[in-house]
C-alpha cells in the first residue's frame, strides 16, 4: 500500500512545546504520533485537535527515561502503523520529551543526575537507535536542546551539559546517517513561558522580566515561537539543512 502522508513521531507531545510542535507539524500536512508520560487526557486532546486538522494522529504512553520500555513501544507503534497504513515506517523523529532540573553543583545528587541523564541523553540515544530501522530514507531527526548550552545560568549545570551532549550527538547522527539521506538537526529554544520546570519562566514575573530585558525582541518565548521551526525541519523544504543548531530565542543574551 502506498504511503499517503509522511509521519512524524514527537515524544512528549501532550503539553507545552511538544503539543505546539505536534499541531504545527500536522498543519504542514503530516500525520503525527505523540508519546506522553502520564497525562493521557491531555494527549487525547492533542490527538483530537490534529484529527480536526484533517491528519491522522495517535498517542502512546512512553517513559522516555526508561529504555526497557522501548522494544515494546516500537512493536506497538509499528503494528499500529502497519494496520493503519500498510507499512511500519515513520519519516521524522522529534526527541522532545524532557524534564527540568534546577540545582547548584554543590547540592546535586547522583540520583538527580541519573534521572536527567536517562531522559535527556540515554533515552534520546537509544530511542533513536530503536527507531532507525523503522525510518524512511530521506527523513529527519530533530533533537530539542536549550539556550542553556550557550548561556550559563546558575543551577542548570546538569541540564545544560547534557543538552550540549545531545548537540554533539546530533552532528554524529548527521554524519553517520547521511548515506540514508536522513538529516539530523537541533532546535534550541530560549526561555519559554510554559509549564516546564513547574512554570518557572511563565509564573515568576521577576524572572520573566529579567529574561525579557536581555532578549533583543523584548519578551520571553511562547510555544507558538517554536513549533513552526520544528515543522519546517520536518519538511522537504529543509532537506539541505543538516547538522545545525538552530537557536529560537528572540535574540537572547546576544
């Protein structure tokens, strides 16, 4: 059966930036698969909105920090795609799922570091590895990083360092997958007003004003500022964009 639409898999697609990415990708004419960790109702709402846009969508529960779940997830996903589309492949993988950690170097525990490592690096590495046999040649990978790889903010040493590792990993992905014409890029949002990190940027007006003061465009970011950039990278228009870090921050701390 001939594939009708291209398909993007977006981890952590039930809320915040992931939700915005999923909707923006759907508006580009792609079908969408999202994962969610705990909030099935929010994920189902995103799926319903995508279907209203005329695209196919489905949500699967997945804890991207737990690599033991990956084989089962891939089996479930590919079986669904085979049933619905007659093939088991996706075209784009967006590694977005993540959690925050704000902790000074002096106070950070091994348990905290391991938790962030598992979701922000180990999970990204091995989910990509597991999905590569089920990705169409000519597709793409988008890894979500952070402005905190360029700007050092006290308390973000572990998070920022692991995102920097993902940025290096992305270049290796681009090099190793070039033979399959699979591109790999990084989108690095600046500070965004979402519920990420307990709504730290969104709900702390003092912090919000501080960030806006050193951002060239004069405000903190919003989810709508990010999704369209990811959607662009999940398109043939972006075929010649490869191994790039694209910071989407409104000119933060320049």
